[in-house]
């Protein structure tokens, strides 16, 4: 139901927008040229006037003010859409800069429209100073989170710490790509296609891991255990070979394999290698390298052990105790 009313108030088709725009202009022009004086004579009467103190609002004033305000904000919407299309076509400007310029332009346009609408209605702008304190208190209490998210969004756009297309990880475990940055929230799309709306304030006040902030490379770590009966030097060479053969393995820095510990059941190695673009995923590459290691170990007789326990049962032969003999003496 809400979407139907929004479509009526602000049609999506260009022809309907311009038709409504010119209709509003025609009504306002007819009012100022005197063609609607008969309507004014009917509606601008004491019987249809509401008085609040020394200030009176007639039906004609209310109707003409509503049409004037509608014309102002409709014109503002058209200007804002035009500015948005023009800014979106600036291909030589980064996406974050375009979003920042667009937000500032929208703020400026709507502030001017608000002031013009007040002038059309007949409200003296100097009277706004009286209500500035109340407005400030309202913003401080009622709109605190909204204002905080809006300012945080501007900070993010200016700092460029997180931008559209970045791969981020939040403190609560949310992991995904930034798809859109708006004035109130940032849209994060996870790998299972969930779209999470993260308030901009959370990206400012909480810890955020940006995997692609300065570069898109990332390190992959694999833990491998080798049997004590295997050739550990050969195992070390096979592990490095499996990493180097993968097409996504970065040449710089080179893969490295370290012998980390002599465990209870295995000799433990750790493999480190890098990928140039983490946005293509880490788990598929890690899985493929592990499959290659598995095949190379089987071909070369390298055993990957599993924990084992040997149970030894010791037999204890003890002499049976000599049984008590009956002496025949009864003691009462």
C-alpha cells in the first residue's frame, strides 16, 4: 500500500514526472496571474479561517501553500535526480568520491528547498532562531543515532577506509563485500548472499578488518603432520612443490614450509603461501593445495598419521594368602 502511494506522489516514469511538474507550475502561475481569484474569494473567508493567536490560516492559504511546497520539493527531486545521473557518469572519479559529492549536493539542494518552502508558506526565517534550541535538543535525544550514522557515513567517505567492493570482516564475524555505502548504513553482502545493513557508526567505533584496504593479497596457512617413519626432508620438498604448482600461488613472497614441532604422533609442518587476490576466495585454493599434497604423499610413500595409543597389559602373579586354620577353641 505504501509503495502505491509513493508511486502516485512520485511517479517512476519520466513522462508522468514532467506532466505533474508542469501541472504544478500551471496552478502556481494561474494563482499569481489572478485567474484563481474566484476560488480565493470562496476559500479566503473568515468562516474558513483558523486563527492561532494573531496568525490566521485560511483554506486558500493552506491550499496554495501546499501546492507551492509541493512544487518546490518536486523541482528539488528533479534537480537531485539530474545531479545524481551527472555525477554517476563521472568515470574518472572514484566511487567513494562520487558518493561523497552526491551526498553533499543532496544536502545542499534540500536545505535550499526547505528554506524556499518556508518563504512560500510565509514563515519568517528569523523566527527559526527561537526554535533552534528545541531543535538542537530534539537532535541530541531523538535523532542521536540517525545523526551519528549520517556523520559516520561522511567520515567513511572522506577517509576512504572502507569503500564499495572492499572485502571486510567485522568483530561479530560478519564477512563479506561492501556493495553500497549510504548516508545511514553500509550494505555488506556475505558469501552466502545475505545482505546485511551495518550502521555506519559500527564501522567507526568497532574493530573492522579490511582485507583489501591497501592491497588484495592474503596469506594461507596449512598445518600438516607427517609420520616419524617417513622421510621428513622429502615431505618438506613435496609440500613446497604442491604450493608452487598452484596457479593462484603468488611468486612474491615465495611459499615457505616450517617444521614446527615433534608431536606425540607426528612431525608437524606449517605451510605458508600467498594469493594475489583474496576476493577470489581462500578456501578453494587451500583445499586444492591440500588435495595435491595428499596425492604427492601417497605417490611417494609419505604417511600422514593419526593419533594412536598402545595398551600394554602387565600380569601380576602374586601368591595367594594362606587361609586361616580352625584351632578348635571357641571364645565367648
